[in-house]
């Protein structure tokens, strides 16, 4: 019997019909620089990877053991997340911030990045973010067709949001629904808002009935261990976003959460409905294992204390070197980023054919092997000679093992445990001043 389905229809495919919202959308800048760095390294080039902001520290042993012991967990979990994990997160928020949430207020997702996207999908309003901001806030809004308002910032205020700047934007249309994202400590700047600054911002946000998303993914690695959540001040209008990627070294585990005040239960429920039709639930073994991170305990406390001390020492080294090379940058109070502006070298760099941040980073990578990201990727003006570097290219486990109680973590320590970072910073500074 002849095969009636054997006809060759040729290389015909559906015509290109991309959504207008994703046309021209490229790969996330942080992921793109990581892939490019890997390609250069595969070609035999020496590359100092200061582009992708991935925690250098290993997942704590206590979490790894918990994951291994829960490998048999195979069932779909509730859309909002494993009840025991949500309870552990409530305990964590109470211990660290004095906030009282209930498990029903928590939504678990496959990383905070996905949860932020669903939040912008479910909430109808403009996105308001400072310039600079994390590279994915604005593209997510653009994919969804939301309007993005960039708040101007000043280095004297850590390149962060100010109540005055926020009021200026909102006063133009007071009734317009808006979502403000505060990232503290921040990517790309390392800025951490003080309680006083948060109070002023919260008062303005409340006056205009703005929704506030407090992105606290780096809260656990604020150097002084005194991270303050905006939810402690603007309780009825703030959603907390956090996870285990930055302070527990588990970026690839893809687990984050949002904590909603009771007044925003309608938004939580809407997001849970969308989640049920998209990712269903987060990996069961990972949810079970993540409980140990939020329960804390001596092992996690020691891990975090050492991590903060190491990152603070590298931030101090980085700041001294960059300022010595003529860069302007805000104080780094947490995380693992620096955001220097080399506009003081504009004349010399222009003579070398470098007139914007993209050219600055391209030439830096090609001529020195130091991978960074241009300030324009974070919403800064194209002509500004700024860049973001992530000082994470070192062996985190070896660094943790090298820290002794009471030890002074000076420049010699940094050069010993993070030689690629130190050499990269040296190379960057020498190249700019050439």
C-alpha cells in the first residue's frame, strides 16, 4: 500500500510573524557577556570574567545534603509552593526583619526573575525604576507592552531612588497606576538604602498609592548584616522579592519567592492563577532542600558571615583601585558589583576612538580580556563612560576556607584568594589611564 504521507513539501515554513513586543529583543546582556567570555576562553584567550553576576560561593553543605536526601521527591507541589517551605520563609522574614507573614502570603517561583515577570503581567501599571537598574526590569515591561519611566539619579545618593525624584514623576499624573522597584543592596551599584531614605520614599509611594516591589535578593550579603526591608515601613503596599541565588550561592537551583501583605492578596491570587497555567510548580526536591536555607542555623550563619567579610574586602580593594584611576562610583554596601564612571578620562578615551560605554567595554575586552558590561545596558545615557563589573571571578570555596576568626582581610588577602579579580581590576585601571 503506498505511503500517502511521503510527499516532499520542500523547505516551506510559516512566515515570520513575531510579536511586535519582542522584535529586536536580544539576549540578556549579563547572559550574553557570559557566553562571549566562554567563547573567548575556548579560543585560548585569558579572560577575567567580571560580567555575569553569579555568586562565587558554593551552595552550603547543609543545603546540598538536604537536596540529596530529597532526590526521591517527585510529586507536583501546590502552585504557591511547599507549605513547609513557605512557613520557613515566614520564620526567616520574622527573624531578619521583624515582619509577620503567614504561609498563605508567600508565592514560590522558579527564580525571582520569573516571578517579577508574572507580577508585571498581572498588575496593570507603568514600571518606575532608577537609572541604572538591573538589566531585565525594563525588557520584561517592554515584552508586556508596559510603559517604563526611568528616574534620574545622582551619585551623591548612591545612584538610587530619591523621594524628590519620585514625587516629580508622579505629580505629572497622580492617579496613574505605577509599580516602583527598589533593589537594595542594588545591582548594578551595590547601593543599600538607609532606613531614613526608605521612609521618605515610602511616604511618597503611599501618597500616590504606588505598588512597591522590594527586590532583596542581595539582602543576605549586605556587608554590615543590617539589611532593612521597605516592607517594614510601607507595609500595606510592598511586596518582598527574595530567593537563594545570591546569598546562598544557588542561582542554578532557580528558586525565589514573593511575600505579599494581606491587602494585596488579590494580586497574589491572580499571580498564582497565572503560575498554574505556566510553570505549575517549582521542582519538588529543590523546594524541600531550600527549607534549610531559610531556617538558618549555625552553619548558615557562619557561611553568611564569611561571605560578607570576603565580599566587603574585595569591594574595598575595588573601590580604592577604581577611584585611584579617576573613576567616580558610589559607596558599595552589599552584593558584588561596582559601577564606575570614567567620564574624567573622556578626552583621552575619545582620542582612542572610544566615545560611549559600549565601545568602552568592547575595547576593554578585546585588548585586555577583562569582561564587563556597559552602563547603557542598565539604562544610563549611551554617551556616559560607565560600566558595571561583578567581582566574582574567584574560587569561593577556597576563599571561605581561608578566612580565620578575627583575621584582617586586607589587599594581600584579596590578591591571594581572588587573583583573577585583582589582576582584572589592575588591568582595567592601567588600560583606562594608558
